[in-house]
């Protein structure tokens, strides 16, 4: 039994969807298959833009809906004989009309809550799956659409629901375990216990695949995308990045957390627990072996495994003698940020406690600044802390590898290579797991920094 997940790039248009159907049918001949699909490429962004337009009272949401309809109709025309088209177009039209009503409501209220946004975004995966289920049927396969909202239960954190595994796994096992046909499950979407639509966060279809795989005790979870596997660095930053044949679950988690978009960071959680290997494969190059994510087996000989980076980062330095020796200041800082729901990417503190550096995604930085100004108002007023300042347009770069554990000298080599390349490092942090060294540089030095490290450790002359 395996789960096959296809991302937006793999279902971008009729030709790609046809190729996916071929891959699924081939696998279904050898064993049981569950399919998880993303929305057609770009559709989730389009839905977000439509909802935002409606919220601002702009009629543009109607033209976004026209684009939505046109993209799906074009796929249908490319995939089905004229006689078969109507039966697919009808459910797609009903969904588009329902979405139009939702967005009309948003337009009237001039408000799009996270809950409504989740509902709006859910149409993308529902529509791609409607097309794909019908396609498999016309190809003679027994395919059934199974809505992920009947399978995956989350809390009410709309926009990024927290999965209740104990409630979800039995539903998955009972609904899919005995299903004789090929289940086609929309990725990304889920529901609260009361059945209200939620999502698992952007890029979350990978996570759906691993939740479904874990619930079924699948043998493998295949994530099909548009690159040959997990690469040693982001391909746009390092054109010479190569496919890493094997990575551990922990390495994959670190790489994705620090920006390797090829897999959603949470995907590894259910897979580790149930010890199910994940394979990253390329729909455009199905004969490539891909990357195997799992523990054990022959791994890389390089001292590092890969490099990941997140652009658009802001750094906040909290500085001042007022922090020295006063217990509880860090706790206050983190509680204030937690109350505000701010996600901290990286923390660094000198043991003197004279400075604490916090790193956020740019979109969270202003909220973080506001929350800390309120929390630390007294210290700021009395001069025990210096005025808080945000430094923007930075990049956090993370060097990751299981082999770094217990190997002395890696950090030294990273930072001397960066020094030789005249890259200025603002903050450094190393996890105590020792499989990750992260640091922050100016946005303008991003490419130079990543390429320098890639050359030093993974390039043709890179040492082992
Ligand atoms: P999908 O639509 O299949 O979910 P994504 O766009 O979410 O695909 O993820 C695949 C993309 O991730 C690749 O096209 C690549 O540009 C990007 N990427 C960033 N870092 C890495 C990396 N280290 N390895 C592979 N791909 C990466
Ligand atoms: N369609 C969703 C997104 O674009 C989920 C996914 O593709 O993984 O974020
Ligand atoms: Mg993705």
C-alpha cells in the first residue's frame, strides 16, 4: 500500500494531469494506492487574491473567479472527450458558483476571517480532485473521491489547523482501509470536530499525504513534485545543487523548516512515528530514483548534507544592562510573543544576557515589535533596555547534516569560508542536536553566502 501525493506543479494543466494518471495506474497494477492531490498550480494563490479583493470591496474577485473557471475548463477540455465533459463540468460549475456566493458575502461584510479564507482556499483541492477522479474513471479505473474533511480532524486554528491524530487515524483507517477503488483525497484541507473546513497551512498537501499514510500504515509515502528530489541547496540559489539520495527524517525536518520548500516541515512527524519512509520523486522525470527520507542505511559521506535559507527575515536585538542577572526576562519576552502568536525562527543569547537576538519572518516582525514594546515598556522607559530596533531584509541560512554531530571544526570552516568571501554574519545559533548551524546575513549577501558554503563542503573540490 502506498500514498502518492502530487503537488500543484504536477497537476498544472491537462498534459501534466494525464501524466499523473499514467503514474497512478501503473502503481495501482502492483498494489493498493491512495492518491493525494494539490490544487492546480497557482490556484491557491488565485483564491487568496480573490478573497482579499472581495474583502477590500473590489470587483476584481469576479475576474479572479473567471480565471478559476477558465483554468479548470481548459484542463477538462484537454483531458476528456466532448461527450464526457459535461459530467465533470457540472460539479466544477457548482463549486465555482458556491465560491462566488461565499466571496459575495465577504464583499458585503468587507471582512474575510481566517475561517472564511480556509473555506475559500479549500475549493482549489476539491476542484482538482473532481477532475482527477473523473479522469481515472474514464480510463476504466475504479476511483472514488474521498473528502479529506471526513478524514482529518484539526482544532479551530484556521489557516494552520493542529491535527488531532487520535481522532483522524481511525477515520482514515475505516474509510480508506477497505476501499476497493483508488481513493482520491484532496490535500491541504481538513475539518474541525464540528465539520467546519480548515487547512493545514500553505504547502500542506505533503502533510496530508503523510497523515493518510500513517493512518493506513502504508509502506511508502511518495511525494511527486517538479525536481528530482531533495537538493543540496535551493536550485535557484545554487544552480549546481545536486540530489541527495538519502536524508534522515530529522535532516528533512530541519531542511524544510529552514526553507527547502520541496517538503512541508510537518510531513515528517507522522512518518517518523510510524516509521514509514517518504520518497521525493519527479513527475517530469519518473525514472529518477529521487530522495529517500528515512532513518538508517547508507548516507552521505560529506560533512554536511545540505543548505537551506529563508529570505525576507527581520532581526530584533534586545539589548541593555537591565537584563543582566535579572531572572525571568527571557520568559517574559517569549510569553509576550506567544500571546501574540508570533513564530520565532531563531534565537541567540549571549550568556552575559546583555543581548537577546530574535529572528522572525518579515510579516511577523511588526507584531513582535509591538508586543515587546508593550511588555518591556517599563524597562525601556527607565533606560534599563535600549530602544528596540528591527533590522530588515535579512536571510537566515542553515547548514544541516547528521554528520556534523560530534565532528569538531565544522563551524570553524563555515565561518572562515564566509570570512574569506567577505560575508558579514550578524547572528549565529547552533542547535544542541548539532545537526544544524544557522546564521543571519544581509539579503544582498544571500547568494554569495550559500554558494561559498556549498563550494567549500559540497562542490567538486569540497572536502569530505
Ligand atoms: P509542489 O507543487 O510539488 O508541492 P513546491 O513548489 O511546493 O512543489 O516544492 C518544490 C520546489 O521546491 C522546487 O521546484 C524547488 O524550486 C524548491 N526547493 C527549494 N529548496 C529545495 C531543495 N533543497 N530541494 C529541492 N527543491 C527545493
Ligand atoms: N494548494 C496548497 C498551497 O498552494 C497546498 C499545497 O499545494 O500543498 O499552499
Ligand atoms: Mg509543495
